[in-house]
């Protein structure tokens, strides 16, 4: 479970870094592209899985507002830029998932 929490944290970090560098079941953020909504869904799914552990749930609940703010910041970017940045996030999530699966 610690690995899932780490992956969630890194996913959130990637989302935050992406948003800052450019000044419930399904996340559909107004103004976000399909690529970004797919990325947001991946992050939400990972958080949902990690939240099943009571030891991580409180921490993840506390980070939810920050995550939602990051999504809004990305949705405010021009569409072409959103796709580039969210694709980076998707690629990072794939690497994290592979690392987690390889460590198990």
C-alpha cells in the first residue's frame, strides 16, 4: 500500500508541477481536453485504490482540494498545451504503474 501511496503522491506531484510550470468516479473538468480528462481519471483511480487503506485515506482526503485546483489550472491552459502536458502525466503514470507492478 505504501507503493500505491508513493505512486499517488508522485502522480499528484507531476500534475502540480505541470500546472505550476505554466502559470468522483469519472473526472470531467470543464474546459479540459480528452487527453487531460483521461489523465485525471487515471489519477483518480489510483487515489481511489490507495484510499481503500485507512492509513492512507486521511492523507489522500487532505490532498483532494490541491488535486482539484491543479486540474482547474491545467484546464485553463490552451488546448494544445493541455494535451502536451497531460500526455506527459499519462506517460509518468504508466512508468509508475510499471514500477509498482515490477516491485510486487
